[in-house]
C-alpha cells in the first residue's frame, strides 16, 4: 500500500442497517465491513440497528459500503438526520415509522392468535372435552402449514439466506427447529404405519412465542432508545423566517419555511411555547428559556438582546427574534445527538468476549444439536430405554403407542431434543447485553446534562480509584480577583504604580490572573502604559517592554521561578511575604522592573459553592481526590485544607506543559486516574488520563478531548455522572452474566441432561418461550436504570 493511501484522510459514516436479528448478525455485519478495502474500523449497534464505519474516502464511498451490506442480506443506507431531510422525505420517514408501528401490532396479534390456537391442541390431552372443528388433526395441519407459509416464511428465508452467506443467525436456528417439527409431524401424518404422533401444535406455538418475544423485545428496545429520539424531536420542522427586518411586528414580514432552508445570518421569530430552531443570538424581545432538555437544569433562564440561545430549548414567556449563528450539524443540539449516538455505538471491552462467542454461536448450536440427535438416537435410547416412552406423552411429554418400534420412538425423542436445542439457544441476549444498557445509560445521562462518550468510558469509570481536579476554573470559579498589593519598601513605587506596571505588561496575555490584574487596574481608574515585545512562558509568567513617563523599562510578572530564571535577586523579606500570602491560599505574582523586585500581588479565586460537597461525596464513593495547580505548595495545601483534603493531596507548582506528565506519573504508580478540567492547557492531561471529564463552559478543545462532558457546568453533576456510569456498567455485567448463564444452563437441559435421572423433557414451545424471555429480560433489566435514576430518587 502506498504512503499516499495510508495518509488519506479518514471519514466516519453512520449506516442504517436492517435485517439484524441477533448478535451473530451484528458480528457478521461488522466482519463484512472490516473486510472491505479502505475500511479502518467498524462498530455495529444491534439495538439501534446502526453501524458506525471509519474509512478512507479515497478508496470506498458510503454508497458502496451500504450496497455491500445490502448484497449480503442486510438492507442498508447512509443515515440521514431528520433536520437534513426535505419535506417529502420527512413525510416518507413518518410513514415508515407508522408502518413499523403497525407491523409491531400485527406481529403481536398474530403471535397471540397462534399461541391460543395451538393451546387448543393441548386441551384434549389434558383431559378437557374436544372443541368441534378445532381439535382434529386436519385443523392443526392446516394451521401449521399456513403459519409456516406466512408469518414463518420470512424467518425461514432469512435463516437460509444467512446460512448461504456463511453468516447463520438466530433465524437459522429457529427455522431449522420449525421445519424439523413440521417435517416430523408431516411424516407421521402421511405415513401412520411408522407409529409416530403428530405434533403440529409445536411449530405453531414455537412460532407464536418467537413472534411474541420479538414484538415485546422491539417495544422494549424502542423504550431504551427513547432518550435519543426525544433529543432528535427537540428541533422544530418549520420556522418563521423574517423577511422585513425593519418591521418585525408585521405578520406580512414572516414566512414559514422548512428548517433545512435556514442559513447562518437569517432572522427568525420564535413565539411563546415554541422551540428555538437554531443556535442563535437574540436581536429583539425578552423572554425566559427552558433549557432543561439540554442541560437538565429545571430553572428557566432570562434572555435579552445579545444573549445566546440554543436549538431545542423552549421559549416560555415572550416573542423574540433571533439571528441564526449555527444550523444543522453545527448546533449544540446536533453535536449532543451525535455524541450520544457515537457513545451508543462504542463498545465496552467487557463485550469483546460476548462478541467473540456470538461470532461462532450459531455454528456451535447447530453442532450441539447434531450431537444431541446422534447421541440420543444411537446411544442414549439404548442406555436409558425407559426415557424413550417420554417421547410419546402429551406434546410436552406424550404417551407412547404400544405398537411403536423402539427405533421409531428413539428417533422421535432425538428429534424433539434436537428441536429444543435449536430454539432455546439465544444469541440475541448476548448481542443485547451491552448495547441496551449503554443505550439506556447514555440516554439518561443526555437527559440530565451528563454526556458519556461510550461503553469503553463506562468500564474505565468503574475502574477509577483516583480523581484529579485542575484547580482554576474547575474547583474555583475561574475568575480570580486581586485581594492584596504589597510593595517593597525601598522600591519607590506605590500600590497604584505597581498595579499599573503589571497590568500594562499583562495586556499581552489572556491568563485568568492577567485578566484579574487588568480588571483591578481598571476598577481603580488607572491609565495603563504602552507596551511591546511581549513574551509569555506558560505556567511561569510574562515579560514586556513598558514605556513609562521617562523611559522604556522591562517589566516581569510571574512566579518566583520565573524571576530566578531571569537572574533577579529575591531577598528574605519578599520570600517571607510570599509565604504569608500563600498560606492564606492566595496565588502570588511577583512584579519586577529593571532587574529589581518591586512587589507582590495576591489573588484569590472563590471556590465553587458545591466544591466541598462534591469532594465529600467522591470520597464516600471510595475515590482518592487530588488537586492539580501551578500555585506554591503553601497555597495549594491551604485550598486542600479548606476542602477537607490532606496536604499530600495537593499537587503544586505544576506548569501547564507538565500536567499530562503528572497524570502519567500517577498511572505509573498503578492508579486508574480521572481528571476534571476546562481549559486548553488541560487537553493533553484529559487525553492522558484514563477518563477525562470536562465542564461544558470550558474551551471547545477541552470538551472535544474529554470522555465525559458536564453540560450544566455544575460540579455535583460529576458525582451523578460517576454513579450513572457505575450503575450502567453493573447492568452490563448483570446482562452478560444472565446471557451466558441462560445459555450455559438452558442448552444442556434442552439437550436432555436431566432426562435420565429426573425425566425432564422440555416442550419445544416452552424452549421457544424461554428463548424469547431471555432476550426480553436483558432489555428489561437495562430499562430498570430509568427507575434507579428517576427524578424522585435523585439526591
């Protein structure tokens, strides 16, 4: 492969994939995609019926990816958001949704009818009087035939298609089970001399339970994905476009247009009770906005001209006119939807074993079914001849005809046990174990303003033992203020002169401390000097040439190390004053000019009101909490003490370029480290940490790098995010335990392990019901997260 190909830009596409019935199908889709030239990686979500593909756009196109899957029996197409669809496409999408809902109800009705009618065949065997016309063999033969030709046909056809494409799935197993039961009963009907019984009720009831389970599972999966669908539904389909900006009140100046036609810069009118259509700025009117659907914050926020509003939020009290700033995929709402969808397609590492098993599951079950048949026909019936009569009891177990040959009874028993094995096996539960829990967990998080980027993040959060907070802007408000100005006695400058020199030099940088110094000088009405030749050293300080009334002087503002590196002497009195300020928890900045120290500035940044309670809750959860700061050790330890943390928890004098190395050093000690940050200089540390957590009010770089984003800019949400992550990961483990445990116990029972000693022989329909229940139970268990994190139970 050429270097040009290797260096080709990577693109990511989401594909809607149909026809996936179980984990085996999802595994087959993933395998088909990763084998294509140009595909770097692929991740398939069975619950959402979607694949996320990273590929080289120069080698393969989205249409080719979709066509390859379609040719393999999985109808696919590139995913398109509703906001990007035309009006006709939206109507077609709504029609498809209504059709899918109608099919679900039809499937439920058909399943119910099949189960009821098949039960009639069992009533007479249980001692109930026969029902005229419904209890004879002709009726059940016709019912089984119709069931196989109509509701059963798609299952059989899909199962055969999967087998033909070397990707057998759950339909392959079910289809084999149904056909085997139907064929055995047909042989018994047309060749009565062999002495077999007819059990046409079995394939009918089996099919009924399969359809019932799938319909209920589909509904449960729809509930699991409801959070994402509610996010998608937040943006209105049409908007009022303002044509005449000079007369905003006139109805004639308003035109209703589809949201897809809105462009950046357009003016739109939004009335009370309507949703904000785009990210925009208010240009006219005042109102209150309910932002709870994006941030989880219940209190409405007042908005006036000049304020920003986000797409999907609800206008509550007044009519406003907004100027569009971001549309479509660029809006905050679209980015949240994309982040949540991406999270729901990313797998937890714990799922890898289930995926590996699922890839070979169907082959394994067909092999076990074959071994079951051969064992009971050739060996088991001879070792335990008494169990052979169980094959002739009522369809669950039936009474033997005395005239039946032993070999015929053995064949019938072997067939029933083979059918049991085929239909009880459930690859679906394996496939749904992780994605349903992630779907529900990330959906709950999105509704509460906690954006978690995927299953792998959930597993890492579960393993965390250390959480590091970047101090400025995370534990503190990020808005320091100058609280003390100290001047050297023989420096011949007063506090105003010292502030003026420092502020003049700090105009060349945008650090929070620089902002505080400039703001303090402005509040005092000081006129700043001109300055040039600014030089900033991150984490240390700044130097500049400042023009005073008499001459140009070099001014330095920064920490002690910065001045020492610049060969400026610091006497004992200055060091003493620095220690005093640091012990008070203040950040200390030295000010020097013309090679001499002129004084010190002490700055304080208020702690967030929820900082102490957040740290207390994290410690209760068993996490070790540390503070990361560039402050002197004395100042860092003072802040740690105010938060109830021991002195050793303060990691002091860490420059921005050293943050990632500090995190790496903790990891080398065997700790699983998470970091909470919000600034550009936090991004390397966020990437280095096992879990990076960012406040949404932070920089875009920090938000992009983080694996968990707190939309409400509130520290207590960190506790909720960790609790949700842990609870979701526990659900994944419970689901996987159930999926593996169900198959590990159910398949041997279906194969007749308990038959010789206890006489337990599973009814094929009972096996089908158990299979349907296993999938449904995994989805239902994931949905229990909703009650665990319902608003009434939140602390």
